C-alpha cells in the first residue's frame, strides 16, 4: 500500500476504503495505519536497539493525531527509521506547565495523543505522569502500549530474585542524602533497582556497600540492548572496588539483591509480648506482635497467655 504524504488528509478516501494517509515502514514494506480513538496513549519505545519497537507501538505512533515527546531530536531518529512523518512536539519537565494544557485541550477535543519518552516506557522517571494524572482526573481514556523498560531488562539480566522488586529512580547526588536513602531500604525484602549516572556510579556503589552490606549481591547493567552492553555481577563490595578507579560511560541500572530481616529470638518475642501486654489487652497485643514480627497471631496469643499463667521467675 502506498503511503500518502502528511499534507494529504485522505478524508474522502477514508470514507470509501476505511484507510488513512498515515502509515509506517518496515524495511521496504509500507503499512497503513488507521486513525486512533481519542485518548492518551503511553507508548513504550526502545531503550537502545531500535529493533525492539513493537508493531502495536508503530501502529499507534503512525495513527496518532499528536506525538508528544521529551526531545524531538531523539524521537525524530526513531520516527524517521520507521517512516512515520507525524511531527513530534516537545513535552518535558521544563515546559510541562505550558504544554500540558494544550495537550489536554486536544484530548478534550477528541484527538489522540501518543506520549513517548526518549527511551523506554513513559512515566518511569519522567514527567509524563502529570498529563496522565490530569487525563485520568478528567475521565479521559489513558491507554498503555507496553514495550521496552530498562529496569525490567536489568532485573531479568541481573540473575537476582524477581518475585518482589522495588524501582526507586535515581539516588540523590549528595553523599549524606544518598546514604540516608539507601539506609531506608536496608530491611526491604525486595530486589532494589536504581538509575545511576556514570560519574556517580563508584560513589553510589561504595555508599550501597556501606549502608546495605558489602556481601549483598548486585549487578551493574550498562548500555542495555546497545552495541556495548555490559552486565557485571558480584557483591556490592566487589563491584565498588572494581569501579573505584574505572571510567565508565552510558546509561546504567544498578540492581541490588534483597535484604532479609533475621527472625527474632524467643527471648526477643517474649520481651515484645510483655511490653505490648503492659498497655494492651492480650488479643490486641498478640495482633500487634504478629504485625511487627510476621509470626502467627494465634501462636503469639497462646504464648502470651502461657506467660501470664506462669509463676514469676524465682518462685517455686
């Protein structure tokens, strides 16, 4: 199917054939795209390798009335690669207050808006959540078009537990704030994921080793899906030493294995129950102890009753 230029709206032909002037190209093949229903489409784009774009993403970008992106120069490379002629408009943290209302006006007028980031899934560490939240509050459709995601790619490549995980964006740049942030995750029983810049990687690894434990397993995932992709695995201590004097480049995801809170000893449990029972009825004390320790409430309740029934220490 030949693809018309953007100047040809194809309105008459649409009524006759059900086809539009918009489309995309894969290799030598031109593929038409139907117009989209009104709504905000959150379109995931490749994180490095342009071959990771999905067919649904191409259909959405080609069929959208408006494409909003972080950097038009970056997005133009992707759009040109697949023959999508729609002009992208910049929407980022520095112009969100000015451009956001214009995008909302277009949505309310029945237009389709495709939102993309420079790479990966929109709303992950970028300002797209603002327009998404506003559209949801206005009762407008918000449609995810899933695809590439750097945190998810790093998680599955790290070899670390993936049943429970927490993505926490970028760590603070200042040392004390970074250490405080890491300390807040010390007892989190989940694999942790952070974005990091090359010039702060060594400092962040050292802070993580100090605050989370040098023996904690981790992985540094750099330039994922690109020509110089690199995944280094080891303990935080090993990785901190390895990168201490190494200059690195590219985009980085730091993945850190989960922490585990040791089970409390019997003496600790007894002390906790005694303290709680001094202020609460036995049932509520057992419930609170179960919440704090993760132990079975019924067993804790029976234990507390046995403690109350037992003679004080020192008595026959």
